[in-house]
C-alpha cells in the first residue's frame, strides 16, 4: 500500500522480452520450420520457402551493396510474379521501404512517384518498359534500374536497366545477417493512392501495422496453415492487402498470376487446389460469367475475399450458388487494405439467398486489429444513430491506420484530425452495428435537394439480367441541379435498351432516384477494377 | 538523396493511428459483434457475450468504487467458473492486475503471495474457504474479501468475506467508461510459480504479451470462429495459457468445469460439442483410460493441446487412435504458457503411428509470436549444434517473455541475462530444427559420470502396459553418485512387479540408465498435473 505502482519498478524492456513487431519474423520462421514446403508457383517456376527466403536475403544484400539502407525507397513496377513477392521482404530486411507501383499508371504519374518517394532503385518488369522508359526520361536524375525478365512472360517489352533481377540477386549473398527494425513504427512500404484529382498521395505503412493486419487477415478469414493463395489481387494494391505477409506466416503457397481472367482462375483452382483468392467485384464478375469452356469443376472449399467497391447483392448470390465462399471486406489504402469485414453470423444461414446477399453486401464491423470504426458527423465528430438512415463519414482508429502521407504534413494532419482517420466515404450504421457504405462524398448525387446514393441505384441496375457492370454518376441539370446518369456494360448478345433500363429502375426505385440518362459503353476501370467515375462524370456532361 | 530519412518526418503516432495492444479489445469487439452468442456455460448457468461483457464492466466499476486503480492487485482464488473468467477482464479495465492463485497451495504460500503482491482485494470461491480463512489470519492486514458462491457447487465451504460476488457486481455499473492501458507494457496479470524450493516468484505479464499470445494460440492451433472451449486447464495456470482472451477474440463459448475427470470431459464433448481443450498429460490419461460407462461417442473433431510435461509417445498414440487431434506445446509461466509447439508436417501423416507419436512428443519450434527459441550453452551463450545429442539450456526471446519477476530484480536480471530468458530446462536441437526437452537441470541424474535423462527412462516406462503413470528421480548412491529410482502408479488390477519393470527397462534402455529401484505408489502431483519430483526425491533417499 505504498502508493507506488509496484509493476513499474525494475520491469522494463530488455532484448529478451521485447521484439519489434515485423512481418519479417513470419518468413524467417516459415523458412526455418517448413523449408521444403512450396512457397511460390508461377507457371513452370516453383520455389520452396528455403529458396524464397534465400532469394529475399540475396535481394537485401544486393541492395545493400549498391548503397540502399534504412529509410531508402525501392520502387517496383511488376506483375504478380515471384520477384514482386520477394520485394515484400528483401528491402525491409535493410530497413528500406518498398514502393510498389500501379502498373496501369502513366509515365507522368510514375515519374512523379519515383521522385516524390526519392526512389534509389527501380525494379521493373519488361512488360512495362514502354511506360518506364518514358518515365525515366522525365525524372531528371539517375536511378539504378533492375529488370525483371520473367521466363513466363512472352509479350512485348525490353530491358531498360543496368542488369536483370537474376543477375542482381547473384551479386547478393544469402548468408546476409539482418535484423528486425529497431522500432516497429519504422516504415515498411509506400503506396501511392491513385488520386482521381491532384497529385497522388504517398501512404506510408509501418512494420507494426503490416504485422498486425497480416494476422488479422488470418483470424478474420478463418485461415489455417498452408493455404494455397491465388494472386488475383495485384500485389501493388496496398501491398496485396498484406497477404504476402499473411501467406508467409501460414507457410502457404503463393500462386502467381500475370493475367486475371476466368480461364486462368479456374485453371489454378483445378491445378493447384487454390483455397483462397481476393479481388474487386470485377474478379467476381469474371468468375460468375465464365463460359463452360473456361470453367473447371472443383470439390474443395474456395474462399474469396472481395472489396474495393460494394459488391452487388446479385453478384454475391451467384458466387455462393456456384460454390464459392465469399467474404466481403472493406478498407482503403490508408488502412493497409481490408480493415472492416462483414462478419458472418450462423443464424443468417437460414435466410433466403437474396437476403443473405443483402446482408453480406454490407461492409460490416471492424477487423480484430482495428480498434475503432465509426460513422460520424465530420463537423461535430459525434457518432450517428444506429438507424440505418442517418449518413455520416466512415472513420477509422487503430494500429492499421497509416503512419501518414509522405511529405504531406498538412493532409496527414487533416486526415487524422480528432483522433480518427477520415475516410471520405459516406455510410450509415445499421441497428445491428454493421456499417453500410452509401457513397464516396463526391459520388453522392444531389437532385432537387435530395441526396441520391449512386450505390443504391447501381445495386438495382446489377439486378437486371442483361447488365454486366454499371456505374451511376451525377449529370449537371439546370432544373434539378444534378440527375443520375447510368453507364452500363451490357452482357454479350443482349439487346437491352435505355428504355428497358429506366423502366426496370422505376419498378425498383423511388422515381427521383431513377437515371434520366443511360449510356451503353465499356466502363473505364483502374487496374484494381475500380470504375473510374471521374471519367464518367466528364462523359455524363455530354450525354443526351 | 538528402541523407535524411524522409519516413521519420511528420509521421509520428497519433490517437488515430496508434492503439496499445490489449486483449480487452477482443471482448469489446465480440460483445459488439456477437452480443447474443453464448459466452460461458457452467452447468445450468449460461451467459451471452453481451452479458459477460456487462458483468466485467460491473466488476471493474465495483472495484473502482472500493478504490482499486492502476497497478493495484486483485487476487482470485477460484475454480474454472464464470466469475473466474470475468476476472481475466474486469480488473484490467481499470489498469489493475489480476493474480489468480493456485487453489491447491497451502495457506502459508497463499498468505505470502497476497502480501508479496500487495493484493487490495481477494475474490475467493467458498470451496477454498478453509485455506483462505487460515491465510487471512496470517497476512496481518485487512483486505477486502469477496465470496464467489457458485450455485453449481454443493460441496463444503462457507463465505468468509464482506459480500458475495453477485452483490459486489450489483454495486457496479455496466455503463462504465473504460480505456485501454496508456502503455501496452502495463501489467495485466501476476502469476506465482509453484516454486518447489524457496519463495514463489511473481511472474508479471503485460497487455502486449497477453494480446499476442492469445492471437498466437489461434494461428498456431488453426482455430476458427466460435470454438467451444472446455476448461480442463485451470485458469489460474498462466492465465489459462491466455485462452480466456483467445476465446473472447474468436467469440467462442467457454464451457466451465469444476472437476476434471473422464466422465465430465466426455459429457461436455457430447452435450456442448466441445471443439477444443487443453491440459497436462494427466488429462490425456483420464481420457484414454476412461471406462466404457464414462465414454460418449463423438463424431466431430476434438482438438486437444497438451503441455506441462513431455507427453509419453504411447499416450499421444492412444489419443490419436481414439479420435482426438493432439497438438503438443511447451512453455513456462514465464512465457505466458505455450510458446513452443510441435508444428505438424503433412508428410508425417504417412509414418507409423508410433513414429508419429515420437515426432509429436518433441517440443518443436517457436510460436508465431515468439521471436527466438534456442538451445544454448548457458556459460558461453553459444547455440548447440543441431545434432539431437548435445544438451543445452532452452532459451526464449520475444514479446511473450514475461516483464519480469515482481520485486525481485536480481532474479529478473539473471533470468533475462544476455538477451535471452533462461528457462532452466535442458534439451537438444534435432537436425530438423525441432527442440526436444531432456530434463529440468535438477532432474538430470548423474550416474557414474554419465548423464541420464529421467524423461528418457520415463518414456520407456510408459510403454509398459501396466504403467498408468511413472516418474524417475535420482537416488543418492555411494558407488555411482546417483542412480535412477522409478516411481510407478500401476493400472488398476495389474500385478506387475519391480522385477518386471526392471527387466522391461533392460530390454529397452542402455543398462546404466535402468532404474535400480522401483517403488509402486500414487504419484504426488501439483494441481496442474505436474508430478512433484522434489517429493519423490525425498522418498527416493529412503527407498530400498
């Protein structure tokens, strides 16, 4: 009863009882425990965990020899190949920071990112040499360029750098002594947001968050040892939602995939007994719309995690009917990828499949390692009532919120103001505590003073049997301010008309929410399957 | 190229992107996401997660009202009851530290712990009132005592405190506002080692380690959502190996058990579809030696985690034959319970069952969240070769090594010297990187200059069909220094003789390792099923 906290005396951190959290621990452990287990498959190429770990060590050592060290950026422009996978580990072993580039971006943005991130080295796949050659002329400085020459790739492209990745590895040494970061808050990766307007922002992740979200993927998704993980999701997207580290932790097998299409997905499921894959709803659309020739039967459980846009309930229902176990997650680049999941409840299994799909299309609840998830009025920072109707901004708090934006203190401070990350997404809180997205702030259509959720309209459009993909944006209107304009990718062979679509909407929506204009076209999409609404908004201005 | 680490600028911790790790996050999330799911079953008593969380909040608030706060100790003397489970959370919500007592200890040691830990409150089950009454007379100060009066308990005992636990909860308020610890290094629990010699040592755990080991149980054991966890393991043992927090994270159901015996275990498996339980090999012995009347058939997977003593291969083989999926783990109070596991490899499935049992009886590899596991020469701190023969001391490093021993800086410093926790256990490193325990240092028998592992001799004894339990200790010997002395608990109805046993050992062991003396008796055990070898050593001195 001394008034002193006895637990604060002589019980401090020592090297024996404190280790910084880092996903590097996972690959070290797996290489030691399961050295012969297959780590990576890419066409004819196969590696074991012993080999992948050794290649990561060589990569780290080679980078060190060219002067890369703590806090230096290593940029990577690559598909889902073994090399790309190794880049999730090698640079971090030196305390360097990996910056994976979105391969669909143009040379200007790539050049911007290379300079803003101060990349010391660029590792680039020959497939992307046209863009990279162009970008390199724009950066106005020398940079060491290493070429990935993938024997599984036979398309156009050329080497543009000093040496090949394999030759670079040869300069390294797999006996490298490396250490975990001294501080788990140290940066591990840099991810530029695609940025529909303005310069891209560089989102910085740290070792602690990468470790925790890699684990949260396991717990949230009920993953067990030795998953066979198919890379339908680009690894450049939020570091593959932290799955490179998740698969390492579980001693799983990474099945690489350069081209995501229905035939390749079914082939991998059949050939490698894929147990898990992730992707935007566009990947789900590939799967459910596969032709008989593309399909392969499978009898094992295939788990699919989807995010990036709220999946239409009809898509979820069809995936389930076809034997896929779909988990719906939600997150942003700023939250290490998935940070919210529609945690499934056993009692929902007895609901009709349409109702199940509706329930599953909601974004849901916080990941285990996300401490707080809230819908708030961004002005007052007060939570909205759990009424399913009152809109507010989705806010996140916890260890899987980014360190911040690189060299952009103003935006970092604004986005983390008030103890919460302000996502810019709008949603409601349902009475059962599950959040449901309504829109990006800028995607709300305000017509005659009424807010229209473009997502709500799109979810109706997706129910139409002829609709392959749909997006709704605001079209400026003299009378109403804005009206909804629908862009539709129809299924092959359909002859649906604009009138059919509008009639369908009127049968299923309040009339003020119905599109006044319908345009049939191929929807512009980002490489991650996100529909580029800013482009559609331009088109909508001109639509009649 | 400025030489500055750009990732260190303006990217610090904020309330939005940093949260201390604490297992309290798990119960908060589960109560919010799965409020109606059954949290705890104890005979006729049943609770949901909403209710258990509310009871923890009431407990915390009630404790606060009597002056308990950060760094204060709350002692608990209880069986595996709902109240005991709630004590894994309630005190921690205040920053207080729970000290669960081993209920088999005597009044002197309980009194010692109450005073050494400076407990402000003692929560005690009426079953243990004789010991507690005695202990309270010895501590020489007032302490608030709260009685657990369990309606499921009908044995002897009386209330000894100021009020009942239920009345105490009534003084609390479930709308308590609580916060995570400000520092994840803050203490969450205090566990006294049973201490065969000298005063017990108070092992202190922190929130970070509790969080991480709770998660590591999930990943290592392939646990998925909603396990049904049977409490065969005492919760007072290393905080139930962190499983109270694991079950909360997974929104599982805790099935309490006051008396561990074969009938109760099979009854729970049948009635509640138990999916997981843990225990010392003694629990496995209950199961494999159950009578037909005690057994219940089951068709679902029952996963069993065992530790505390290296399980005899024959026990493992019989468990497997009876349909239990056994995982062997190893750890100490100082490592939050399990920290090492015999990670199973698929290729071992094709081995004969005896070989499988041998492989599984090894302690194995580090838990995912344990950074380092090593067998070293404690003098030189050099790792032993991976030859399966060279003995060294098992050393641990990482976030699930304790904060230290309470008010015992000398022993803390010694045990964490050189960047590793020195376990005092002796073992070898096998060529495949799996460690195998050979003995506690003090359990090694040195006979004629040769080291004899008592575990090796015991594992032979367990293969004898008449042996229920066996332990081997050193008996002082004028000629040899020491010789092995075997204590054997024979199976009911067997009429095995000492000569039979010695003959059996000679057929299976080098002769210098064979026991010279065999004593048939009931083996003295701790409450956790550990055989008390120090008592046997005393008996061995007198054996003829």
